[in-house]
C-alpha cells in the first residue's frame, strides 16, 4: 500500500535501539516526498523532544517549518540554544502557544 495509508506511526523501544535515528529519517522521508505533509511527533521527555528537534534541524529543516512546542511555564534557560529558534515566545521572552492559524503553517511540530 502507499506510504500515506500506513499513518499514523508509533515507535517504541528500549534505550539505545535506534528510535531517534529511525524517527528522524522517517520524518525527513515523509516531508521530502510530500511537501504538504504535516507531522506531529511526541516524545516521552523534554530531552528526547529536544534531541529530535536538533537532529531534524541538522538535516536542514528551518524554524519556519518546524515548531518545538514548549510548556508555557518552562524556563527558557533550560532549553538548548540549538532548539530555541524553533520555539514560540511571547513579547516578554517566555514560551507561548501559537494561535491555530500559526500552528497550521508548520510542517513538523515536536512536543512532549
């Protein structure tokens, strides 16, 4: 069957089994083969979500195409500098939730 009919995908496994690599390659394949595709990826921890965001950015995904969605109460200083450009902040520099119209513009959203 076409790849699109196999969605959604769930990936689970113990540490060190290649989940991050597999997920990053899968997301990259989806968005390069289908530029209109939208991907919501959720990880079990902030560290895992940040790592996914970093790895995807290393492939060339720009901040206008990917959002790392943060809890609004999270300390900005606790987020790696490489991930910061992919976040949404309010006028005071705190993490914020984009409105629906802004969310729909992203091709990839990474959250916990």
